[in-house]
C-alpha cells in the first residue's frame, strides 16, 4: 500500500470533482453521497484514470458527470451489465456502479442478480430512496405497502423488496448498508466495498426531499436514530439504544431484543461475525416496518463478506489455460482446418 | 454381374427422416465427403423447431438437401434427383420436391401401419404398395432390420442404441452409390466416439454394412460419379455460414489487435457462433453467455468502452430487445458489432426457417434519429469477408454496425477457398493515448475528417471523461439540451454514417451487361438463386443483369447510376418487400419486388419465370 502511495500523486476530493454544475434538487441526499465518494477516492490507492463509474438512469445516475474519472451514464437498468463487460475485459480497473432502487431492482433487477452471482469484482452503490424521483414521484419496488403516490392514489398494493435479502439470495459476496446522513459511516462502507474482492453490494438510504421526504428519518434523525438503528461491528456484540442499553440475542434461530442489565448481560448477546453465512441471513431479515410495535432496530454496516472466485479471474484463467494447452491462436491453422483439398 | 459406372454432372439429394434420425449429421458427412473430392456443392438444412417433435409425424420431419456438381453451383437445387425417406412422413413431406422419375430410397420399416397413420395416410393406404410411386424409381431397403442384423454381435447394445446407427447404413449405401470412400466419416466417428469404443465400432460396422449392401446386392447395377468442379485453383475446405462468420470475427480481432469479446444470449439460428467462438479461447477470445439479450449487447458495449472488439450475436427477437442499447452505442459513438442471423418472424415466428425480414428493423428499428451502418452476407463463405468488413467499419468509423445473415446462410455449407492471414488487409485502429500539444483538455466529441471521434479508453491518464446516452454537446461531449445543438448532432451522426460511402468499394454487377432491360438487385441469401436465374437467362439472350449488395447502409455511391441504366429493377426478397421500399425511397425509381414469405429460399425456376414476365409485356 505504501509503495503504491509513493508513486501516486496526492489527490484530494477536489481532484475528483468536475466542472459540471451539480443538478440535483437542493437538499437531496445525493449531495452527501457524492461528497463522501469524492473524499474516499483519493484514499483507496487507485490511480484516477483507472476508476470508472457507470450508472443507469434515474436521479442518482447523473453521478458520473460529477466525478472526474472515466464514467458512463448509460441506459435504464443496464449499468450492471455494461460494467460486467468492462470488468471482464479490463480486470485492472476499479469499477463502480451507481444505481437507484428503480434502476437496479425494477428495470435492471435481472442484471443485478446475475452480476452478484457471477461475482465480478465491482462495487454496486444502490441509492435507495424508495421512490421514483426522476419521473416525479411514482412508487418504487422498495416503497412500503399502501404508499400513496402519483401512480397509487389508493395506496400501493406492491410488496416491497428487501434489497439485501435479494442480494443474499443471489449469493452476493459482500453485503452492506449505510445512509446519506452519516458521512463517516458511509465513508467506511465505501472503503470496505472497495477493499472487498468480489461484487460489493452497498445499499445507501438516501432521502428524496421532494417526493419522499423523511422516508428514513426514523433511522437518520438524532431523536430516534439511536433507538432505531443497530450499527454492526465485526466481533462486537449487537448493542443499540439511546444509552447503549439494548441488545440482540439469539433464541435458537430467532433474534430477540433484550434490555441490558435487566433481562440480559453483554455476554448473552449475539456477537457479529461478517463471515457467518447463516447469521447474515437472520440479520438481513431484521427489516420490519418501524411503525409496527415491537419491531427490530434496522442494522447498518457490513452484514456479510465471503471470499469467492471472481468471474473475470476465472474467465482470464480459461484463456491462459487454453493458450498453455493449445498455444496462442494460429489464424492460418484455424482457417485451414483439418480437411483441405487442392485445385490446380 | 456386370457393374456400370455412370458419370453425372449435377446431383441433388435430399436426406429426410424423423428429427431423431440423424439426418443433419448424415447430410453434413456426405457434404464433407463430397467437398474433399473437389466437387462444388451447396446445401440446405431444413429442420423443425422442436428438438424432438412427435416421432413419425409430418412436423417432425428433418431434411438436409445437398446439390453437388462438376460445374459451379450457387443454390442447393430447386428439385431433388434422389430422396432418402426414412419414414412415411419424410416421404409425404418431400415428394413434391422430387424431380419426375427421380429416385426414392426408402426405409421400409418406416412404413408400418403406425408410421403411415402418423403421416396422415388414409387407412389401408401405403404409398409403397398402391402404385402411386410408379413413375419414380423406388429403392426399398429395410434399413432397421439390416442395421440390427449387422450389429447382432454387439450384445451389450440395446435395440434402441442399435437403431440409432440407422443413418450410418444409409450413408454407407450412398457412399457406395456415388463411388465414395468411407475414410472421412470413419475419422469423424473416431473423433466423436473415440472414448466409447462400442459405440464407435458399431457405427463403423453399420456404415460398412450399408456400403457392402450396395456392393453385394445384385439389384444395384450402376454406380455414379461426379467429377471435380472447375473451381479457381487454390486450397479449399468446406465451411458453414456461422462458422465462417466466427472465423471472420477471429481474423478481424487478430488483424486489428483488439481482443474479441462476445456478449450474447443463446437463440436459434445464431447460437452456433457462440459455440464456435467459445472453442477458440486461445485466441484471447472472451465469450460471455449473458442473462438476456439486453445484457448480451450492453456487456459488449462495456467491453468496447474498455477497448475490446465488442460483438453481440442474435436473431430477430433479440434484435428487438437490443434496440435501446444500440441507440446508446450510437450516442456513445463507440465501435460495436451486432450480428443478426435472421429467421421467420414476427414474434417467435419460424425459429428454424429462413427469412430476410429484419432489414427494416436494422435500418430503422430504434427510437430517435439513429443511423447505423448495415452490412450483409450473401453466402456461407461470404460471411467471413463481409463480417471482416463490418468490423473494419465499426472500429475505423467509431460506430455500431449491424451485420445481417440468415438461417439459410448460417446452416448452409459450401467449398471455401480460404485466405492466408497475410492476404487479409490489416485493420488499423487508433486509440487516443494522450493530449495533443495544443490541447488543454480532452474533447471526446472532437472529430476528424471522417467525422469520427477519438477512442480513449479507461486507464489512459489525462483523458478522463464522461459519456452517456443524453444528448452531447458538440465537441465537449457535455450534457446539452440546447435545441440548435441537438439538430446539429442529429445531422452530424447521420453525415458520419453517410460518409462511410467514401470508404467502401463501388457496387459492381455480379453478371450481365451494364445497361439492359432488367436489373435484378438482391441482398443476402437470395444470391445463389438470382445468380443462377440471371446466368441462365443471359445464356438465352435476355438483357438481364444481376447486382448483389453487401453494403446496405450506406449504399455504395454509384448504386443510383447502376439502377438508372435499366428499364426495370426487380428486387427478390424473402420478406414482404423491404429493400424495395428503401430503394424506392432513396432513388425515386419504380423498383418492383418479388416476395416469397414461406420460410424457404426462393428457387431459380420461379425467378426465371418472374424475370421473363418483364420481357413479354
């Protein structure tokens, strides 16, 4: 790492901003995410020219225009598939996919799951605002049931996705959640996403102050945040609450909220292990509607990380093996084939 | 007994049987055997969409037609001289394509009560017995019985496995009939079944049994021979359309120095390109079987963005799905090749049948003003050089290119005088690697004299830039909603594609005089039929000429002049009239169509009749 740093020019967040005017609505959560990404980029030890940001369509997908790296603002839902082709052919690049809940879970849902199962070494930043912002306020595949929107005046009858459960179902090798309103945590999660070798799936709760203002208020605002969120740390017990007085313990396969010092002690608590495949699934399912009495706090942090072979590595290894076995391709031999006749 | 040997000039054989009878393999083996003797040939495989349609039924009939000749051949023949019918359905489905007094070789075991019923013959009717075939020469063989008989020592093979070798008996018999050696098929079987000794030996045994049957049975008194064709001197091999296309892509990758990336989703009749390319990873080829058609093209866009030769292959339904992504490639102005092996449409249509009905889709089928070059192949071996050209245009003009072939070309085989790699013109590719001395900032949409923008790939220091599907500001490539800029960019993108006409060869006539009464203008797989019809009529003194297009968008610059040298322009197509619309639109001439939309090729005979109409009015 130190060696890399010594040859890289020292860059700052400013070096990653462009001359393009940022055009999100004033107050949009995207501003914070952009700022954190710009802060993290100079620290990851990758030359600027080797960073590529690919987005689909939606408010968040304007992102590449504001990053002074290589970038492509592509078409709706397909950033993941474009990134797959790029990473397959240029494995040395650091590829970041910026997408929204409509882009990656609705129109591009198919590509998202296939990217995750193939485990390309790329980073998916899912800006989840639980609404369609760019088309002005229809419900999204992560909107809660009964939501009144422009397209659902009587309330949405769609059941929402749990994005992390979907990622887990697709065998993602890195699954994490953060939020726009917690810059430090977001920076940590961005760094972790980069460090993970394999497809990193980072869901970022992002406030759309125009069409879905306050969707995550309960998790992000001072008054409720401590009681409603659970920040995961590797090897640490699951503790939350205004006075760090609550915890989660496992009763068999069932998580239970306990009061520390009353019905439980720290020793009883679930110790977070990002490498635990089975516990990760329970953690990811702690996803209930915070309006319901007796709900769980919403976890943030790294839920799961696994080491799994990356698609591009296997692909390139097959090429190397084919060359080792048959020798580099010989065009004349190929064109000639095995059955030739001569005409004089 | 005295055996005669007869010399023939031109023979058409159709192998027909149940789709599980191995007729495609039999046909292909006979084809390779024929090709190796230097005999010219053309083939037409015709199979059902179902992998195993109900056994014995008419929809389950699979056919493979081969025409071979000591003369040049350009079509697989309108009617056949010999029909091999493995069952009643195969006979019923193909009898109409047999010449008067033609030969029928039947497997009589395929004409039992059940097979006759499945083939929809009326109760008690058996064409082998009711005299309805009296005008033909019928050779009855109990192929099933003799196959089993010759395998009676193979005790560890079940009846079903034994019966699977039936096609080898027929092939062996035809090899005897046409004076052939069994060698290439034995080599083929050894490669295919080398590890399964019993299967290998049983197949060889049955193949030899078929051959010996012809040799020892006294009924057959004549063997036939077709001499080498008078092809231009050189080294030849047999090639199929999709294989030739795959080779063209590999050659273009080698000659451009761009690693080949194929992003694709399996679809009939294009999948064989994926199969072929995935065999040649030692050329540095990356094949990616994507999750759907859209990921097929968009992954190829990602690869092209990174500096690879990005290719996607598909057929009509996939083309429809790829439309939006093609528009993105047009906006990004990056090289990309979209290969469409056309089949009968719309919707799922006729997946295994041929059609030329995606031309208008290729030309216009995208949102917005979205011009893309369109290149087509006319024969199986032509796919090689045509796709090579398509790649050249894509990378030298920084544009997505659509390449049109069809099911008939894709699965057809013909002799190919293959080139040496040194004969292939190099494909020069320029990447932008740094800022010029007078440049302060990289301008991704600054153009050269061809109106082509620079290709700067990620990883290049100092050229970081953003591109995307939103309208670009001229030169800077920044997002722009400016009305004048949009009009300018639409015009530039059109002009860029039009300008390609300056960098392609002029159109030539395939045959006939420069001026005359009728010009038959074709594109794609109608080549052989038009060529044969035109040449026949020219010999009879008709003022008919033939031009065949490879470059469909833009057209060669001199095409208008050629068209105006004729009183009539006739455009035969396997669609409801598509090229004819474009020609009428662009050249304001009263071109006429001849359209057949049956999922099968146009025949020479029907074209001759059609063309003659223009001389009797």
